[in-house]
C-alpha cells in the first residue's frame, strides 16, 4: 500500500513527523526574527476583513517559509531515495497540505467578517410595533448604513468566490493524487502476480480493494488534514474569544473556558464512540471474507459443473447473512450513541453561553464568532466521531491488503524494489 507510492515508508513518515515538528517550532519560535531578516513587519495582529487577510505580511512570510521547507524536504528524499512516484508522493502531498490550509484560512477570514457584519445588523435593528420606542432613522444615516451593509456583503462574496476556487482546485488535485496512488499499488501487485495469484480473492483485492482504499483515503485523508489545519487556525481564535466569557454553568469561572470546554467535550465523545464501536472493524473484515468466499464459489461454478452446488451456496450465503445481521445489531447501538452525542453537540455551546448571554456581556457579532470558532474546533477534535464508520471500512480494507502483501514477505519478489525503479511520475 505505502511501499508502492512512498520512498522507504517507515523512515519517510517518521521524517515527515520530525521535520514538520521542527518546522512548526521554528515558525512559532522565530517568525519575528525571520520577518526582520527579510524586512517584513508582522507586529500588527488586528484581523483584516476581506481578501486582504491573505496578503498580510504574516501570510507572505508563511508562504515563503512553507515553500522553502517543502523544497528542502523534497530535495533530501529525491537524493537519498529516488522513487518513481516521488513528485506525486512528496511534492503532491505538500501541495495538498498547503491547499487545505488555505481553505481553512478562508473559514478564518469569514469568521473575521462575522463580527462587523452582525454587530452592524444588531445596531440597525429597530422595534417594528409602532411604539414610542421605535426610532425614525434619518435619510443620511440610512444611506450610510445601507452602504456599509452592501460593502460587507461584497467582501463576503469575494471570500466566498475564493473559497469556491480553492475547494475545486483541492478536490481536483486530491483526485489525481489518489488515483496515482492506486496506479502505484496496481503496478506493484501485478508485477508480483505469480506470488499473489494463489491468495484467496487475489483478483478482488487488486481491483476492488485498491479502488476502495483509494476512494476512502481521498475522503478520510483530506478530512484528517483539514481537521488538523483547522485546529491550528481556530484554536488561537477560540482562545482569544474566551476572554468575553465570564463563567460556565456548574463549573463557574475558569481561564479560557471555551477552549477547555471544547477539548473536554470532544475527547469525551471520541472516547465513548470508540468504545461503543470497538467490535465494528473486525466484523467489517469478516464481512469481506464471507462475501469473497461466496463470490469465489460462484465464479468457479461458471466453468466447473461440480462447483457452486445449491447446498454449498446456501451454506456460504448463510455465513454472509449471519455476519450482516451481527453488523446490523452492532451498528444499531453505535448509531444510537452517535446520534445522541451529535444532537447534544448542537446545543452544548449554547448551554455554555447561557450565563454570558443572560447578562448581555457579548454582542451579536461576537456571539456569531464564538459559535463558528467553537464549532470548527469541536468538529476537528471530533474527527473520529464524524468519520468512525469510514475508518472502520478503511481498517477492514487495510487488513485485507496487509494479509495479501504478507505473501511477498515470505517469498522473494520477482521485480526490483520500487525505490530502484526508473523515476517517472506519469
């Protein structure tokens, strides 16, 4: 799965973690010194509303730093372990990371927009019952307010248009990246077909399981990257917004309450659902086994009159039925627990904000920012909660492919290792 696409996978992914950790430490520890070195002023921390958010000095410095790190890392692996798919597996991965980060920053830009827009809306809202409390807005003030609203709406439209471009570009890049990965797996397995052909369901594993692995990775991998990037982008926002919250129900006053509440709630949900769904990966794996055995007998029966007897087929299909019924039962209580948690999640942040809202300590714009930031951070921490069903399927596919590949560990391969093949990422 990984050897076919990445150079020396174990060392490669270990180096990714170490290099990424070192790059993050340098960025957060020495970004001001780097800015001074290239003559950029990044001291202004006020949020910029609109597309200017993406061309501040801080962003320009980050762009340069990111591309420099990518170049250093890629050149190192190009030199140490040349690989046929190195441009896609290394440079392509970095491009997807950057594109995903950029899409998350679009969400940050929209969240910055929410405060001035909704604060303006709140200031303009007037009673409509005709009572003396209703105030007549002068023509000049009305025109000014209308202009401000339209200006802010146009700023949102600009950000939304950029979001569409980034989303489409990311999906297009990821689709090509994943299909290259599937192509690499297909080449690797078919090159070793003589050793693999006797494995149960060999043809299905090369065609269907590699396809499913690629499809799941396309959705699950990008979701994981986006969740991590969202945490990096929105945790500081949520930390800062916690200054507007005086206390939490039951708990009372604590420092940075929204941050710790999001952390607790997400870890709680992830732990509960992981415990409830612990049996699902094994059942999914068994499901693939019994389905493959049933299908294999049917295929043999097409060319051999002695195979696919009704009694044998009924026995095999009964195994399929039993496993599906077990899956249905375990998914039933898992879905109950997951649905209860997700429904409670919809109102959890409002429960936290009851004391603050009751005393009128925040504006409508700040409320909107809090709801968005808390939701982003909470959803990122809840990655396993939201993706558990897909993760279960991925674990099942990986287990089947891992079992498939174990044959190559027992017998010598008939082709040169993929690391030594000609460099050609087409």
